[in-house]
C-alpha cells in the first residue's frame, strides 16, 4: 500500500509540473515511482491519467498550438518511434529498462541545468535530418517509457515557437501519443487491471491542473525548472544505483 501512496504524491507533483511547463508529468512520476514500483506496472496507470490532463489543456490552449509543426513534423516521426519503442519493451528486461531510463533522466536533467546556466547563447542550429532522428528517438523513448519529452524538447531547441506555443504544442503531442499507447495497453491486457488505480488517482490530476495553471502565471519559471531538473538528476542516479527497488 505504501508504494501506491508514494505514487499518489509523485503524481500530484508531476502533473502540476506539466501544467506549468507543458511536459514532464510522466518523466517525473515514473522516475520517482520506479524507486518503489516496477516501470511495467506504472505505465498503464500514468499514461491514461496524462490523457485527462493533456486533453483538457489542449482544448483550453488550442489557440496557441502550432499546427504545422505538430502535424507535418512532430507527429509522423514520433508515432513511428512510439510504435517501435512499444514493441521493444518485451525484449528488454526490467533491469535494462530501468538502467536506460535512469541514464536518459540524468542526461536530460544535466543538459537542461547546463543550458540554463549558460543561458544567453543563441539559438541552436541543427540540420533537418538530425532533428528528424531526434524526434524518431523521442518517439522510441515514449514507446518504452511514455517519456519522449526530454528528446523532443531537445529536438525543438532553437525553433521559433514562443513559450505559450511550445507549451501548447507539446501538450497536444502527449495527448495524441498517450492515446495511442493507451490503446496498446488495452490490446495487450494491461490497461483493464490498472483502471481502478486510474480512477483513484484521477482527482489528483485535477488538483495538479489547478495548481499548475496558477503557478504558470505567478512563479519564475526558470527557478522552478532548475529545482525540477535537480530533482530529476538525483532520481536518475538512484534508479541506476538501486535497480532492485522497482523489481
């Protein structure tokens, strides 16, 4: 029972963060939750919950979604990658998945902390081919861990999307891809046993939306992100050092 109470606290934190920044709910909830629970058990709970959050925020902020970037660039590549990643999951053991996820989290957190420290350097210049490969990789990590945000945010670095446009477009991506993953979970039989937990945790998503929308308007986003990324770096290290926790 204690691990699932812990997961509830992680969900409240994580979904508040996504309401503020546009991404991070499953990355944070999964990385913290995996300290006590298997990743394979967490995904069918966390992914449907994200549909509730991202669906609501996509409708609320639909005017800011950059549809050409979403439909022509992001979704085709990330859907292909998500399908690849999902079917790779049974091939990888839980220990390998946790190790890979921990490395992904540490890379992303340290990269973002370094980028924020060196803020002021100009926009990133990247070839179309490299951007496409990064988005395909983001889809693969989304299929594996429902956490394509780190690579996708990296792939979108240097685009002309403003704060509101980037946030709204990212949220629309998660709504689309997590709907696809939830369908996969329904087909493979892992969704139905998780539905009672989804219903129990659903009110926490509502609280996270209200808190995140309020914080998005009031707090200094750079300081907030710095704290979140530092937490992720520590969590990634714990995942790697203690792979038995979630097994």
